[in-house]
C-alpha cells in the first residue's frame, strides 16, 4: 500500500489533490489537521471529531513526554489506545515548543537541554530520544528534532542552525531505521526544512533532506513574524525543490486565506490552533467572514442561516444563544463554537479539493475571498 499518491494536478497552478494512507486511516489532501497537543482537541470529544470526519489530528511529543510521560503511554499501548482514537495521528517533535522557551533551553550538537515548563525539572533530549519517544507514542507520522528560529534572524545564525538541524535529522533517520514500531501500526518519518527567509539556505536545507529518503517533507520556520507575502514567496520557492512524489506539510499555518494561498503554491498538509483557539474566545469562521459572538449586534439574532454550510452548531443554535453562552462563561459555548469552526475548515478543504479537480481553483479562490473578506 503506497503511503502517498498524487491524484490530480491543477491545470492553473501548483495545487494538487492526493491521498495519504496510514494503517489508521486514509486522508485526502489538501488536508487540515486539528491540533490535539496533549492527546485532546480542546473542547471536543473523540466522538465529535469522528462525526466531523476528522481523519488525522496532531499531537506533540514534547508535551506528551512531560505529561503523562512515556511510561504511562507505553503501559496504555500507545496514544491511540490511551485516548481511544482509531484514526491517524501526526506528532510534532516538540522542537518549536522547546525553543519557544529559549530561556529554559540550551542547544548542543548532541541534543537539547531544557527545563520543564511544568515543574522546572531538567531534561536532555537527543534526536534519537525524540524518535524513541514517538515510537512509544505510536503516532502514524513522526517529525524529527530541528532547530526552530524566530524572526528576524541573521544569515550566520541561520547557517549555524541548519548544520545542527541536518545532523539531527540524519540521526533521527538512522534511529528510525534501527528501531521498529512498538504497536501494530506502521510509522512514517518526515523531514523539516528550515532556512528562515533566505532562499539559498532553504534550497540547501531541502537538498540535504532530499539526500535522505524521508517519507514526506515539512516546511518549518515560517509564520513566525515575517511579512505574509514573504511567507508565500518562500513557500512558493520551496515547493519548486521539494519532491513532487512526497507529501508537503507547511507547519503551523494557518488562516483560511493562508491555506488558499499555500495550496495554490503546492502544499498538501496544514495544522494550526486558530480554529479551536478562536472558538474558545468566541470567534467563529463562516464563508461570510468571521463572527465575534460577543458583539452586541447578535443579541437578538435568532436566525440559523449565518453560514452556507451546516454543522451541528449552525443547524441547531442561533448566534443569540451562542452569545449568551459566552457571556455566561458556559463551557458549552466553547464546544459548540469549536464544532462549527472545525466543520467550517473541513468543508473549506473539501471545496478546495473540488475546485482543483474541476479546474476552477482560481474561480473558487476569487469567489471565496470576495465573500469572506467583505466584512
């Protein structure tokens, strides 16, 4: 069974459709992956995710390593069994989380030393450790340890970080091939290309990764403060060099507009906390633009036709009721808003795929942006 297959290419741009096949589920691409950092997509049950037809979620190795810990995950039989999730899981290596706590971490060629953000305890993780942790988690798709950079960053610092990142990636790949899955489920390993906004360094990082036979390739180190048009430019440049035969994953992106722009530039996979985080703050996505549920304008809005898609939320609950829940600090408000936002994202991806297949990507993009940005 082939892990990834491109099913169609747009006649208009680099956009494409495909399918990822893991032992847990088949995933149509382009795909948006809800973020379930600690083995839970915040405010939702696994039943909610299944009813939304989510076929893959993202969890985080760093957080799961610290809590509940690999011993408990191993005893449980891996994350899938621990959280009762039968579909696919991608685990980030935790590199971004470690380096976002820069004051608590120290990078060496052998790995990274850091202090737990939970209790201050000291830890050292090598690239090999990261693979071992993800073997214990049992995720379907694994990510290697990489050096994540903030923006702006100098060329020299970027060059130095690439040397360590490639060394770590090679070590991860070697460890991956020297070990086997702990559970009855195949695992796949992606690369992560870095290089900040420097095209020559991006190309170097991609070429180094392509010299190793990873199952897929991710683009990291973007959406960290650079101008949005510059991010699109780097994505467009990167996909010119990334293998067309492997899935391309843009990490930590994004907004509906960012997704459209980057699908156009050849990206297959996305993840972002935006739909779930915004939902918990009373903001919902619709094809007619974003809605702030706390706005007084919705106090007497009992109409259910506030979006042209149907989710459990939009079919049953008015904006007035949702507003009441948030103003009353009721947990149900967060759950209903999250259901709607992920429903929006999944329908959005479905419509993007249809537009690619029918040769109408640019028409769909223009019509979507006209409605979505009108507010």
